[in-house]
């Protein structure tokens, strides 16, 4: 099944944390098929002024959705994420956005991600990989949803994530 994972970081070595997140996913059987560019994005729903680096990874998996999420949470912890309060600054945030055409609403697991369609920091990088993907509720494509968002909070493309192990 094709899945999409949003990655974000606003603490410390942001690029290093994103690389570590991708490597951690790969070690757990979630290698990336494709990566968006890096995007520097204004913080949303937090008083912390530090901007994020965000990107989206496309993965193929046969894992059940709950196990997929558990592995993402393991990677976050491995990279140094400590969950304190909602939207606190973080070394690494991994969000399961979509998994095939599944629609899941369980305690602790909602797919598609419930806020993805209103967030530029998710839709801008996702549009690089899958602009024609549709919101199963509204039918709008990623590209259409992105075009409907206000210009702020800001998101600006920075180019590909440099990974010396792939160079």
C-alpha cells in the first residue's frame, strides 16, 4: 500500500533530524520511494517562534496501519522527541498522512490525517509528490486544496535534503 508521511523539525540540527528520521524509517522496513523538497515553514498553532523544516516521504508498505504508526513513534523517540504539551517544539515529528485509500478513526489513529488538508506545510511538499491525490471527504485534489489556502502561515521551498550517504 502507498503511504505518505510528513516530517518536521524545529529544534537543533533540523536537517540532521529529518535525515535521522528517514534512516530510522528505513531500518524499520519503511524505506522511502520518493521525497519532496525541504520546505521552511512558519510555526502553526504554537507560540514558539522557531520555524520548521518540513518534507513529505512516499513509502510502500504491507504493514497494518496501527503498526505503521507505532514504528513512526519509535523513530521519533529514537531521534529525541519527548512529548510534553501539544505543539511543543520538537526534534522530529512524523505524521502518517495517508495510507492507500483507507479511512480510519480509532483512538490514537486517524487516517487521513485530520488536519492535513488545511496546512500549507503539509500540502506544499505533498503536492510535489502527488498533486492529484484526492481528499476522500471533499473530493478536492492536493493541488486544489493547496491553492485554496491563504498565503500565511508561510512556506518556502529550499531544495532537496542533502544526504551524504546518498551522494
